[in-house]
């Protein structure tokens, strides 16, 4: 059975390189490039800048290990890197 316990962890955000104000968030239903490591499509919460990042931000760090939201890992529409030519 599943069991829970409270923990102390750190939230890691990715500050937008373009406007330096907003934070990069995974685009719901967006593309995941099946490279190694994978890349998730993100969009800035402030200026709307697009970027593909190798973590699905925000990330939680607990005891030196990075954790990503299950919804971004369990269900995804993957595309192979060679299919990116048209972008
Ligand atoms: Zn931005």
C-alpha cells in the first residue's frame, strides 16, 4: 500500500533566459523529444518564450536527488529527434 510522510525538500525553478522574470513551465500536452536525456517543451510564465529543457520544471530536490512531476513522466506524446526538422 502507499504510505506518506512529510519531508523537507527544495523546489528548483528555471528562470527564463529571455526576460529573467518569468519561470519556464512544461506546456500541457506539449511535445517531448525522445533524446537522451529527454527534452520537455516549456513556455515562460511571463513573456511566453519557448524552450526545450532536459528537466520538466519545476523540479523537487530531496536528499540530493531530483524529482519531476509524475504527470509529465507517465503520460507523454513522444517524438523522435529526426521529426524535429520542420520546427
Ligand atoms: Zn520570459
